[in-house]
C-alpha cells in the first residue's frame, strides 16, 4: 500500500456528515485523471490514485447500507417536530 492510499484510509474515519463523500470522490477522480495523464496509465502512481477512488466509492456504498431507513412517522417528525405526534415525554 502506498502513501496516498494510506492517507486516504486514515482519513476515511473523518469522512462524515460534515464532509460530503460524493464531493471527495469527485476530487479523487480529478486527481487520478491528472496523475495518470502526467505519470502514464501504467504507472504505480496512477494505479494508487485509482485505488484511492475505489476505496472512497466502497466507503460511500458502505455508509449507504448502514444507514437505517426512517419510517414515515420519523420523516414526518423530522419535518414537523412541534406536531403532537412527535412529542417526547420524560417518564
């Protein structure tokens, strides 16, 4: 594993709601294309750049699978937290 991939993997835990993973994927795609055009399509740097893109895409897929699907009531309460149906009472 090269330095770029190691940095990417180390940063995956930091990819969260605060940072849009799709934007990060687009940035890495641009980086991979740039590296491959300057270093050559068969270079190790090019392969590592595409590995970084692949890792981010895998992480995006994993995050999509692990997010629970909200019920219609949960979505309603997200949109209308003041509604009577959404009130929470302390015991």
